[in-house]
């Protein structure tokens, strides 16, 4: 039935005088009784059960309940973070303060004065800001169009991240150093992962930090969102993998010719949660909130946290966080994990690490409530018919001494009304010794599907004569052996098989049905590959260039793209190809050029990886001035005569082909751009060309004070206010 016919039939069926009649339509689509506006029902920000639950638990200080609920009903302010590891972070900050923020002063939109963005008081070096401007106002207001374009463009080029304020806290509390091996267990969509990458690259003079980030997510599709976020930062030290975090495999690394288990220096454990701290932006939570969500998630959260603790190195630090205010998902998980670690883990006191951040200490006492409002203060009082829904790990320890020793007050709960943020919970754990052999046991799901199937049918896995769902397992030991030993035995059996040297293929095809897309293999370039010598000669690559870290994504035909990873990630890839499903890793550094082969080198430089590759390039570098950069970025193929004589004199004797265009700041001219720029270009017969993506091009122009107005696609010319 067509849309018009269906509409006519509905009109015929509608009784006279109904609110949906033509009279109602003539009032602009409003329905007063139902609260409709523009076709959408008005969200009622009320949930009596929510209020009853949190009032009873006393998570909000005395006398602050009205402010707490009032803040939850207000929209969340927009927040963004300047990428901290790039050398031009200061230039972006300078540009924001002295140009865009000044334009917002004394500006009114729809009769309301626009508030100038303010820095987050607790974020280091003024690199994070918040504003009360909503996305709707930013998009639709002509006065704010330039500021909105700036935010969108800089976000795409990786110089700014739009991120909720409380989401920035966990990576800061990890205290990451460039040599740390980091695991992000539930990483998508990737804003926290981006922070971790920035911290690895704190020193931009080191193209390959010793550390790396392995970012994992259970959702195959969300992994590609994670890849997109990570790619904006152009790092050779990030790997995206696709596993269930509660069963993420123990990886191995080659250490002095011997395989050893990989333990991480830092682990971010930002687990799936009920999300009632996000009510300010996820309006649906008001309607759907129930305690059942927390009861169902508690077991998964505990399994993920335990798996993280197992893989944490001694002396390492793990941050557990949720965007939930519920102690069943927060303190209960931490208390259970600490108890069963038998002193291997302890809560770190981080009260002085983020001065300016307001937070409430963790709870030491709480109760459990069912979805129908029934309270239980002790596991012993829970009736048998509730034992599948409520677990003993959801309650605080009964022994006052044990409870005090856990130091749960060291946890951080962020309440929305204290600093105009979302709600959040963070706990920082330090590992003092190896985890005990048995307290949490070895989860059946820690091993392969085949091994798991064998174990599931064994007597040790049977409970009361029937098998338990593996997703509900919390403590199922296989034997008296330690965790690492059992995992190793299972994984060694799984990985017995023939492997080609230097080829890190995806898992066997029979597993692909579980995970979605089948990924291309990662193939490292052999030392004797004839592909490399012409590249090395053409760009005069330094002898220290780590050519063993070059890889492609194909085993057949011509290699069109060359990627690069750090030495440590190469080690991980080569020793774990059968253990993990890698979605993406490496940074593109070279691309095959159709016209390049006639110029002695078939590969041109890729802008994505130029900051990684540049330190090793000793030839084909043209130093350019500020005016040269403006010309190169606003014109498609400027002739040599349009550039400075210095630039032309360097390029005139070069053969045609890919080149590096380098701008060095002049400290004696503080009014000019004070950060270096490295661009990929092409030296043609009589002109230059830059291979810089649009958003990156616009970024460099803005940093030089050139306002971008538009782009003529046919002529390939960018219009600026100087034109």
C-alpha cells in the first residue's frame, strides 16, 4: 500500500474530534496531552525507582540531592581535547584562545549571551576545554560557523578529540610512559585509546617508542570505528584486535630467542556498564533504568577485571572504570577482585594526582535491590530462588577488618553536579605480586573453542549434574596448576602447526564465522626482497632504518602499500598470529606510484606516515618558507617560479619524483608559526605538488593565520581571506 493510500485509510478510521485531526495538524504538529513536538514525544526525565535506589544508598552528600537530580536533567556541556603529543598542540591552543574564543566574546545567539569555552581545571596544560554551546546551536548559527568548521576539521585531522570530560580521567590516572606496554580491554569507540597513544608519543623526536597499545573490542564492527580513531594519530605503535575481553588470550613475545608470556605495564579496563552516569546525553536511560541491568552485568565486569589483573605485570597499574554510579558494578567488583587476589592487588591512593578534580570516596557499605524493589543487605538473606540473579560477590565483606583492609574509600565516584559533568567511577589498582593459583580459577573461556569443548564435557565442569553456561562462569578451576601454566599448555596445543616465516595470517577460516570480516594477512618484507634497495637508495635512508618492520597486507601480486610497525609490535605479530584476530596495525609509509617506476623508485612517500619515516630520510628534502607553505597548500600545482628562490635552488637538480617539503620555525620571528611541518610532495617537470589530505591542509593554513573560506574543485584552488 502506498504512503498516500495508507494515510487516507488512517484518516477514515480516525474518530471525529480526536487530537490527531486536521485541527491538531494545523497547530504545527503539537499534541498537548501527549507532549508531542515536531513528531517526537517529549522525554519525561523522571524515574522513581532510580531516585529511591540512590537515595537509600546515600551516594550523594547530605543536602545535595536536588542539585544532583537537577544536573542530571540538564544537557551535558560539549567538551573537547587538544591532541597533546603533537608539537603543534601549543599552536592550536594559541589559535583557539587568540582567534576563535575572542570572536565569541560579547556574541549573542537567539537573545542569549554565548559563554566562552573554559579549560577543565584538572586537565594538564589547558589541553581540555568545555563549552555550554550545544551542537544544534553550533551547526545552525551563522556567527558560530567558523568555530564549528574549525572543530570538525581539526577533529578529522586528529588534532582535536570531541570527548566527554569524565572519559578523559582513566588514561590520565594510568600514568603512561613511552616504554609501557598497554592493553585497552574494551576500547571502542577509541577516545581513551587516542589519549594512550598520545602519551606514548610524548617525545616527538622518538619515532618508535619502546611501548605500544593493544586496543581490543568484542564487537567486530566497533573495531573499525576504533581503527578510524587510531589512524588519525598516525602511530606505528597501535594494534587493534577483536576478542571477548573476559577471555582475551595471553600473548607471547620472543625475549632473547625464548618465548615468554606478555604481561602489560598498564591496563585500561573500561568495562561495559548500565550507563546511568550518562543520563545527561543518553535520554533513553531515564525510561529504561532498572537495577536488573547492573545485576546482569556484574559477573561479566568481574570476569573482565580478573582477566586484566591476570595479565598485568608486577608493579603495573590497572584502571577499572564505568560510567555507572551503581556500587554493584563499581565497588562490588573491586572488593571481590581484591579479596580473591589475596593481597596481590591493592587500591592505589590517587587523591593528589589530578588536582582540581572533585570526587566522592568509594562506598564501604551498600545493599542489593531487585528490579521489583526488594532489598538484601547480606548474601545469607537471599532466598534460593534469587541465587541465579544475585551473587555473593555483589555484597561487601562481612568481616570489618577485611573490609577496612580493602581501602574502598580510595575509589573515585564523580557526581554530575560537582563540576557539570557526567557520572563516573574510577578505581586504580596496583599489582604487588603474581595472582594466586586458584582464587579465581582458570575460566573455561580462556582457551580455544576446541579445548573449551573438551573441557565442557569433562566432570570438572559439571555442576549438580548439568553444564553451566560458560558466559556465567565466575570460578571454575581446571586443575591445581597455576593460571599461566594451564593457559600455556592449552595455547601451545592450539598453536601447533606449520607457519610461514614472516607471514602473520588471520585465524583459521573456520573461526571467521564467529567474528565477521576476514582480514588480510600481515606479511613482513624479507631482508633480501628486491623491493627495498631502490627505495633505500632513492631516499638515502639511514642505515639505522628498521626495514624488518616494513609489512604489506598481501601475499600475492604487486605490493601497493607498505606499512610500518614498531619493533615490539612486530615481535607480537610474529609470535601470536594464531592466537589473536588482528583487525589493523601499522602506519602507511609508502604507496606505489604508477609514474614512479620511470624515476628509479616505484614508491612515493605517504603523508600518513611521514613523521615516522622522516627522521631516516637523508635525501630529497626541500626546506620551504611560510609563504612557500601557503602557496603549496592553496594551489594545486604551483610552478617553480611561484616559490622562493631558496626552495627552487634545492629542487632544481633533483630528478622527478616524490620529495619531502620541510618547514622549520624561526625563533627570531615569534609572530610566525613556531612548530615544524613535514609534508609529502612531488617534484614535477616545472611544478610542485603536495600530497596532503584536505583537513590536514586546512589545519596548517589555520595555524599560519590563513582563514579558509572554501574550495574551487575544478581549479584545485583553496579560497582564503588573503585572496
